[in-house]
C-alpha cells in the first residue's frame, strides 16, 4: 500500500481535495407518470444525467439530447432543494434584444447568480444547464423529476410586448392544478415586480402581466416544463421584455441581473419558509396555438458512450477492502478510482509548492487481479489520469488503482 506520510492532516487534505475536484430530440406528447420513483441524477462535467434505470454495472441515464446510455463516469446526486432551469440554449436563442443580448445567455447568467444567492441561504441547488447547451424541454423536466426538489423554477425573459405601461410587465406561470405552484408564482411575481419597479424605465406589458396559468385547448398546462413534471412544484418566470430596447439595455447591466437573482432567491425562500399567499393572480387562459415543447429537433450529443474506459484488477481481498471503503463514504468503486486519481493529482500540486516536501514514493500496484473495476474518463478527466501516471511512472490502469488505494486509506482514517 502507501509508504508515504503526507505532510498535512489526512482529513483536512480530503476536504481540500473534495473542494478542488468540485472546483435535446423534440418532445413527444403525453403527460408524465406522477407515480414514477425518482432515481436521482449522475453529475458529470456540470451536466445532470437523469437516471432512468438502475444497472449492476452503471446506471442507465438520459443525455442532454434525451438519448439513453449507460454512464460509468460521474457522481451520483439523489436530490436537491431547488432545481433552476435557464430557459433556451444552443440554437434556441429565445428573445434577442436590439443590443444583441440573447435571452439564452441572460437566462443562464441570472440562473447562476440565483444559485449563488440560494446557496448562501443554505439551500442545495443544481441547474439543468451550466453552459450554452441545447436541451429539449423533456430533458429539463426529467432532471427535475429525477431529483424531486421542493422547487423547480424555469427562468426566462420576455419578448413581443408593445403596449406602454406604468409598471414592469412581469409574468409568472404556474401549474394549473397545483396550489403550491400558484402560491410560489404569486410570491415570485411580487419580488420581481417590486425589484424592477425601482428603475425609471419606459415599460411595456401585455394583458398577461401577473401570475396565471397558460393552457392548451384541453385545459392542461401549455408549457412542457410545468406539464411534464406534475409532481414537482414548478414555475416559469418571464421578467421584462428584451424586445423593448429600454428594457434590453437595463438587463445588460450586471447590477440589474444581480438584483433580479436576489429577487428570485428571496421569493423562493419566502415560499419555503413562510405562509405568504402571493399576489398578482389572474385567471388561467387558453392559448390553442402554443405547443410548449421547445425545439429539440437537431439536438446532437457528444459521444458520451465512447468515453475512455480504463480497467484495473484487484485481488479478492483488495476488492473487499475497496467495497467496504466505498460503502463507508457512500460512493461506488468506480468513484473511488476516479476521485482517488484526482486526489493524487491535487496532493502532487501541493507537494510542488512546498520545497521541504520530498517527492511521493508509492508502490506500483499489481493490476492483474481477477476482480476488475472499470472507470470511464472524459477527455478532460483523462488528462488528469495521464498526468498522475506520468508523475509516478506507472500505467494508467496502475494510476487508477493507486487512486483507489489512497481512498481506501483515507476512508479508514476518517472512519
């Protein structure tokens, strides 16, 4: 096993390493099954892959473009308090301001700021996308359903209004048959409206200003993100009109984006911690021309299924120790291998900064054992694996096992 005595407390190093490592197809019709058991998601490179089926080797997940694959990499996330959906993305730009501000980008900026505000309040949060990613509506809803959060909010900014108004044209949309969704929409309307009313702008609005439900002719929610996750309290916010030049200029201001994010976080916190009823409610209305499906046509995934796989062999005793340590940490053997490699990489960078610390001396492990654990590595992750292998003068399979052995040791020290 390890010959090295690390120069820092093991528990503290593990915490530091954890911090460093952490540092779609068009929608088809039909409502979701509200009795479906949520299975969580696999997080990989900031992307949430909803789990649709458990598998002895690795879970079956859906990709951002809604394709099903077996994903062996990543970290399992069972649930969070809040899921934030930055609307649009990729070729689906949303509204475009006269100043060339794209709604897809603005939605993401505000979502990230909202996540920061909510995290500071103590909530666990994840986003449906963290980059300019093409993702169909069905996948966004699948992420929410897989995580079963207390709140699912889809952030948008409006377009199309020309009617002058004395007040901002804030719209929030709630699920037609969910009283909690209605209350959340009313609270968010209040917070957004109050925040933007402080600015001196020539506003525009439509008759839909306020909190309401937009319906199909059959009486169901028109918006897919509300209709396809019926068991999750979900709301859409439409703040301001980017098609109106004064409002587009306003939204280009970083301070205004931060103000909107703070308003959204306050509203969600009020919903979760008070009995406030909200206000601004309007009658539901039917929009027979609206599909609410988004544009998933042409969505193309990277070749996630072909990400590099590296296998390491263990003796039965080594494998039992790995399984026990993984259970102690609530992780999988695959995770132990991959995270251990990242931890070794992190330690090596600490060593290079400390002149009084000698180079690590580790036994080269035997990877010919009959108990095989396979890990999938993305191209970016593979660079770390190669770097660790080069550092210790071992193969990638041996570096992978070194990482697992380190995690077994650390799990034992923490236990």
